[in-house]
């Protein structure tokens, strides 16, 4: 895992939280929720290949 991925995830988290708070204070709770959901989906797209790679390594290790 590259340290760049961790920084990207942190940047998305900070950006999503700021945008979500601004939207909540302006009375747009639905858009705040959708922003949080979009941030989560984006990060999942980045992390899922690493999780798949981890499961493949575990399968190889235990020869399943």
C-alpha cells in the first residue's frame, strides 16, 4: 500500500466533512448526505482492489 493512497483518503475525508457541514448549515441535509455517500463510494473504489489483493495473498498462504 502506498502512502499516497492514505493521503488521498484523508484529503477526501476532510473535503467531504467541510462540504457536508456547509450544506447542513445552509439547510440542504439531503445534499450533505449524498456528498458523504459519494465520498464513501469513491474511497471504496480505491480500497477494494487492495482488499482483493489481501484475500488472494491469504488464499496463497493457506493454499486454499
